[in-house]
C-alpha cells in the first residue's frame, strides 16, 4: 500500500531478503542431554525494540560450566523450521551469568515476531542440561497496545477509541469476504495487524526507515503493520483490505521456486480487495488513457516505477486489468490462475494455460475493453521514440 513516493513491492522484497539473512549459521544438530545432570539453569529475555533482544542465562554446577548455547527458531510459515545458535561468551566458573545479544542491526524482525528458544549447558565433567523451550514475542513495547480479534485477524492499536479499531476490523472482514467471493482465496492461519498512529511511528518501528509510507505485509510472519491516524479512517480501511489481500496472495502463491505473481496481478488484486479504486489512482488512470500514456502489461509485471505519477498509473491500470479479468472470465478462471502460479509457473505460461493468451494478448484485449485501439502508442513506445529522437 503506498501513499506517496515509494513502492511497497520493492520494500517487501527487501524485507524478505533481510529476514532470510537471519540465520547465517544455521545448524540442524539437536542437543542431546546426558542422563544425570547437576547443572541448574535459569533464563530470561529482555526486549529493546526495535534494536535488540538479549537472551540471559544463569548456570550453576559442582564443576566449571564450560559452554552455554542459545538455540532459537523464528516462527514463519512456508519455511522449514531452522534452528539457529548463539554462543554466550564467559569465563568458565561454577556459577555463571551470561547472555547472547541478537543485534537487529544485522538482521531485523518485524514487530510481534515469535521466537522459540532454549539454552543448553555443559560443564567440565561432561554433564549437560537444557532449559524448557519458551516463546518470546518481539513486541514493540514502546506503545501500550490494545487488541481485538475476529478470526482470522487480530488488530492491535494504541491511539484512538475502540470504535476506530472496530471500523478497521469491519473493513478487514469485508476485504477478506470480497477476495474470497471473487477469487476463491481463503486465508490460512491468523494475521496480526499492527495499527501505528502515524507514518512516523511506523517508520520508527524499523531500524532502517525505508522511503515508503503506508503499510507493509511481512510475508511468512502473518504480520501486517500500517500507519493510520484516527483522522484518516477512510484511508485506513483501504489500507487494511489492501495489505490483507497481499497476505492471502503470499500464502496462495508460495512455491518452492520462489516465484511470485507479476506486479500488475499482485497490486491489481490488492487494490481490488480495497473495494473500489482510490480516486487518486482512478484519476491517474483516466489521464493516462486520455494522453496515451498507458504502460504495457509486460512492463507492469516488474516492480513499479518509483516516480509517483508513473506509480499511480501503474496501480490504477493494474486494478483495471484485474477487474477486467474477473468480470469477463469469472472467478473460476482467477482461481485457476492463482493455482497455476502456486505451482511456480512463468507469467506468460500461466496466462496461456488458463485463458489462452499471454501478457501481450491480455494487453490487447484489456485495451479493447476500455475502448482503446491496440495500435495506440504505449508508454514504452513513447520512451523508445524519445530515445530515438
Ligand atoms: Zn500493495
């Protein structure tokens, strides 16, 4: 969901890459505790959002403690559970207090991420011990969050009356219903939507504020964060529906090949899920049609331009293309298309398999549907002409 300069899809990619980088030294070996252990262990966690998480442990034994290791698993869908390790640094002693610090400047987590963790210890006599497994939530504890839940969504907010949250929740449920009705897509699992009171607050939840505003969906984590002040309720309702659609599409199209949807389909569906096209996008689309500045569907399969005018046209056009597909060919075909993408198909192959035309064919049919001849000059052609001239 974008509100000004930037482009969320590109940010989503950045976030996914960051998240994947969390486990630089993943291990698969599981600790096996020795039968008789005299080691006593106690652990705790301290959260300093968004910069770090400090895992603390105290250990006592008759002989020196020589090794303390933290093991942790980040909860996210669609990835094999990977156990990572952190080794506490300390001088061997019979009583030890040690810690391992997760520095989020190296690899960050979205607010509300769940991390399962446990400690293992070894002493100089070769005895070992393991704490119980615990789960910690990397909560943004700078704010006093309230929450409401209507399955499959929990909405968390800290600014505004409960009616504000209720209105956003109603919008969320309407958005889910619309996407289910028109694309056959039902969500799996449970999403948590964090409503920050402003764009500034939202950006403050990130260690590296990105050049984007509005909302972001953390795929795989089932977490959405949006900046909405109570005075922007109408925009907030759109944003909630938009990001929930991204959440569902991320679940449906996940595949082992890592291929997603073309951007025009991803953002076209997300804006479709909003309920109606935002006036800004509609105006940009109308203007592009009038001035022969439409962008080819093939170009729109890549991340959208960062130039605001181009981005607005891209969103408006994508919405129009998806609406055309759903209204002309129906829900069943859209369901099939998403299923084909789920299997990791290429963009043109998927369209051909389901509709019998590729992206260029769709481009021509869609232009016809809005009363434009396929011979119209496209933006790309204009650019080429400009370069040549
Ligand atoms: Zn979007």
